[in-house]
């Protein structure tokens, strides 16, 4: 062997009262549940984290998160929820959620078999921040009311002209998010593969990007 293999780290952790889950793991679990809700039309809510496993080889990492979700439609019953994330940390950061599902039972495994076909990966440059007048285009933008928050503006853009109700752009399969705070702006691309159901968030820039994502 002419070159040494890269260094890999693997660790697992179960959550206790004395050792809560890291904030990033909580954010990832919320993204997994959000993806499931988008696809299934449900309203599951994160209740807690049971355990997580991380495999890391810079600049990549894979996260497996086992969470507990609450189902308001079933009287608040709790379900075990599994999700898997692939994180890429180059200049353009990407976070892909490939698995997001309630824990399958003995006869449910086939229902979640992964599909082999997928859409081409979108590695195009992220757009520039739009001019202020661009947000008046209600046909493509939905601007959230954030008058009570530190965030000064959040807008969601989707090129899908079949979306009639503006706030439905929040759940568009492919969209760009524009987020402005007092001292910075962030542009985020969300893409959901129509074949595999994988959801990928892309962000470019230097900051606490996981919190910007989610």
C-alpha cells in the first residue's frame, strides 16, 4: 500500500437525563420528521432523542438518529422514528436525509426499501440575494411574517407555478430560502429527489451553517 488510509471516527451514544443529545442531533431529527411529514402529509412532532451514531471521515460524516415522535392525530401516541443523514462539509455544505421513517415492524421492512433510481445531483451555484422588489413577486415568493423575531426576513422561492396558495411554497419539493438577520444573509437550496425521496439542503458561506439550515 503506497498511501496510508484516511482516519475514520465512529462513535455511538445513548441519551440519558445527565447526557442530553447535542443540539445538532436534535436539529437533524427535526429535519427527518419534517421530510416524513412533507411526503406523507402527517404532522408528527419531535418528542425526544433515544440514541445516535456518527461515522466521520473529514470532510464527510454520516449520522444515524433514533428519536421519539408524537402523533397528534393518534391522541399524542409516541412512535420510534429513525433517520439517516449524509453531511458534506466543503465550501458548499450539503446535508442529505436519505432515511426518515417510523421504525418498521416485522412486516413493514419492504415498505421502506430504497429506490435505486435518482435524479441528477444539482451542483449549480446558489443564486444571488434578490433585489427588494423581487419579493413582491407573489407568484414565486412567499415572505414570512417575522416581526417578533431577531430574524429580519425569510422568503421562500419556488419556480413551480402550479402552487396557488402562497404559504404552500414552504413545502415545495424544490425551493430556495433567503434568510436575513441583523448582520448577515444566508441562501439555502432545498431539493427533494422525486424518485428516492432524499431531501438535500445546500448552503454556501461561513457561519453556524447547521443552525442556518434548520
